[in-house]
C-alpha cells in the first residue's frame, strides 16, 4: 500500500476553536472528507506532558496520550493506519530544540535511557489495551541534531544511539512486528543524511524505515530530495517515507482571521524571499502540481512507501496557534505564537478542500 498520509495532530484543538471543513460546499467531518479523498493513514505526534506546573496546556493540539487515543480511534474507525510520532519532549522537538521532559530533568545518561524505554513501553501498552496499537512508530522527531539535549546533542552519537535504541527496544518489547522509523529533517541534504546514518548504523538497533522531512522552501530542490532518497535506498535498503511535507497555495494574508494583536501574530513560515526560489508557484494549481510530482518521485524510488502531509487542516481560527504563553515559557522562545502554516494547508482559509486533495485521491 502506498501511504497517502496526513498529520492531523492539531485537529481536536482546531475543531474546539471553530474550524469547519467542506467538500464542494458540504460540511463534513475531517476524517470522512479525507477518506473520500483517498487518505489511508494519519500521523499523530505525542508529547509527554504538554502542560505547565499549574496545568495550563501548551497549545498546538496539546498532544498528550489521551488526545492521541481520541484521534487514533477516529483513524481506525475510518479504516486508516496510523503512525505514532514520539517526540520525547513535553512540546515541539525539532532540529532547533530537543528539550528534556520536565519529569526527566536531572537524570544522567543511564536514567534518560531507562526513561525513554519505560515511557515508550507504557504508552504502547496503554494503546494496546485500547486496541489502538499504531501501525508504524517513529522513535524521536527530526533527530538531525539529536534528542534529549544537552547529553544527546549532535555530535554525541553514542548518547544519541543510546536513547534511540532504548525507544526501539521499547517498541519491540510491546510488539516486535511494528515497523520503526528514524526521522531527520532537511530531506534534500544528502551529505548530512549519510553522515548521520553512518554514525548510527555503527551503534544502532535494527529499524525498518528512514523518514525525511521535505519543505521545498527550506530543504532544497525536488531533484536533491530524490537523489538523497535513492542514495539512502541504495546504501541501507530501508523503506523510505517522506514523513513531513507541505506546499503553499497562496501568499494571501490571513491575520484578520486569527483575531490577534500585531505583536501576537506569528506570520507565515513561507517568507517572500524563500518563495521566490520555489519550483512551483504558491497557488492552488502549483500546490496540486507539486503533490503530483512528489508522489510520482517517491513511488518510483526503490522502497519509496509514501508520504504524510504535515498539518493539512491547520486553517486560521482564533485560539489555535503553534504555541501559547505556557508553551513559550517551556521552550524559552519569545514567540509570538500564532498560526504560521495556514497557507500550506490542503483547505483554504474557510475550510474548503483544495484541488491538491483531489490529485492525492486520483494518484495511482
């Protein structure tokens, strides 16, 4: 099965804040709509404890295990597989930040290794009890610069492998048949991938899938992505999934829809100077054509198993940004915390399905 996946981790918060989704003018449950358009899998991130000491949520979906269970159940009801994305942090983990969960602060390397293993087992055992074991598991999120900083920060490859191996062993302890993914960002940067995986292969437990992020305004050309994926397939013989991808459909402003003060607005991730370099225009047609191109390239690569579009339903509604005040305090970032992704959704600002969704449906 070629995975046509969507990361819908923010959906519950979107819905609570008033988001609605439409296909040809008819309002639909998002999962019904995605299923109609050929989506067969979802990706859900998991944060350990996305609340501050006073119980205030961090926002951006506040993706604790209870919310993950709710979304996974909706996916299963719609006969979709699902990918569980362990961040091993209480909030966003990416190449710019990999913050140790509050409950693990002060642990040494051995303690962190044990914490990763125990947490992985506990989360999966709970999902097993709910009859919701994931079909794929991602051990860490965008591990380009490591995880659980500072002890697991690149180039500390011994500790990086130690922590990732603990997660892999945790998955195997619950269900040895679940394929495991290791995921890096910057999918067009072959040199970095080779360096990272050469170090890991010397130290790492076996795993099945290499996951890549590819955002065309950050991560190089489509040719560079394809070259890297082919090289990874040749070197390591793993399945390959573009675990995060998106493309914009407009540069039209949406700040009035968020109802935020000027100093609270995040602004678009797709800065004009980045958009100038794109191979496809930031238009509805450009988004559609981009998706047709990348799906064809992935499928043509040995081991190319599919993709997950990142946050296709994150449309601009008041109250659903990438971080609120409590979340910013946790990461130490200044903010602001609005929505920077709405012009890359697969729905327009009013929640209407865009042509790219039909292209995904019809791709074979």
